[in-house]
C-alpha cells in the first residue's frame, strides 16, 4: 500500500515539474497561434517553403504514391510490414516483441501502479537500434516527403504498451498533435489488435471538418482534447454512426496518418493489452519545433543513430542542429497529450 502511495506522489511531482519546464513552449504556442502571427507571417512562410522545394521532391514508386493519395484524401492509409517489404523488418519486429515483454513485466511493479500506458526509454532504444533505424528507411521517408511536400524531419519513436483499464486519458482522448501544419505518424502493431484491444482511431474528413470548427476556433482552444461522448454530441445525427475509422488488425499492421490535421486517439483497451510503435515525422522547419524532439534519446544518442544511416539521410535525424532564431532556444515541451 505504501509503495502505491509513494508511486502516486512521485507521478504528481513529475507532472508538476514537467508543467513548469513547459511554460516557455506553452507561451510560444499561444503567440504563434494568434491570428495575426499565424496568417500574416507563419502560414505564408510555410507556403513559400513548399513552393521552393517542389523541384527537389524524390519521385515515389506507384505503391508509395498510392499511400500518399490515400493520406491526401482521407488522412490515413493502412498497410502491413509484409506489403511494405522494408529491409530488416524481421529483426525490427523481433526486437519490438522483446520490448513488449519488458514493458509487460515492468507494468507489474508497484512504481508503475495506476499508469494506463508504459513507454520505451532511451536505454531500450539504444539496446535495439533496429527499432529506430526502421523508421528512417528510404521508402517511409519518400512517402512522408511526398505528402508533406517538404524535407522530412524524423522525430524518433514512441513505444506504447497500453493496459486494458478502460481509462479515457492522455492520448486515449480525441486530439490533434501540435508539431507542424501537417505531420505523419507511422504506427506498427506488435500484437493482434481487435475492437477490445485499443485500436488506433481517426475521424473521417467530414467529421474532422466539423470538429476543427467546434474545438479549434480560437488560439486558446486550438489543441483542445475531447472525450468520446463529447465528440458524439458535437456531430450532426447523420454522422453519429459513421464518423471515424477504427484500425483493427493483425500484428504487423502499419498505419500512416496525419495526426496534426486529423483528430485521432488510441481507443482505451477494455480486455486486451496493446503494444504499438509510433514513428513521428514533420518538416525540418516545423510550425512548433518546441513540441518536436520529445524522443527519450539525447542529442548525443541521436547523433550516434544518425551515424548508422546513409550519409544522404542523416539530416532527417540531426535536423534540430539547423534550427534558427528563437526556435533554437525555446526548450522542448515536456507535457504529454
């Protein structure tokens, strides 16, 4: 009992400390989303970046272009490790299964009592570099680049081991990500995921348009989260039975999704644990760089990972070294969704 109380106290102190460290980035987020700043300065600059980069886009294969078109039309595209045929996917998946077992064992410890989700740490990523390197594959980078229409920043990976406690908290609420105007998360299921196992869910374009107006009308509410029943109450009757895609699938299912433009969540698992890795990608001049780079890896560790990659794609990992102005000095936000 005492261990549980100590664990809860530790988690509370940790959240308060993270909130204090995140104050500068929260202020910067508010200022950057003021209409005059966003519409007169940031958005025109973003459009200029896209226009100037068009001649430099790497040509995708037909298979890759299909995923890009689905992202452009629906905000989401679902594939499999087998169909993508990325080199060393077998090694990647075996390593991911080892981490899943480690997190499962960790979840039994009193220190983690009350947590709905456990995440990978830097030591585990460095022990299994194939996890990080899989996300820097040229095929994935071409897909992301042709969707963003900009050079890609690879923002690392998060490994979510989600417990079946039915709690609607954190990334289990409907939300949008803050990093950029558009961004891509690539999720990989490490175990079979059915409707009771916490599938990833993303709203349809029509529902997304309505939610964007209802939840994102002002800069103070731009990234407001919502519970499932709250979203239903915002939608017209004709949408309430068919307003999101639930990505159930076998182990090895791969999900491409724009998490900045589209409301999404991990459905709270009710009966089964879910193990999934999500890789993050944005542009190298993101709208909110202080919400990027929240990988557990240090700058030195990222530099080491970059050294394992072909020279022509290392900047996908070391892109933060080239930030300019205030973007370089505002500390990273530490708070989770």
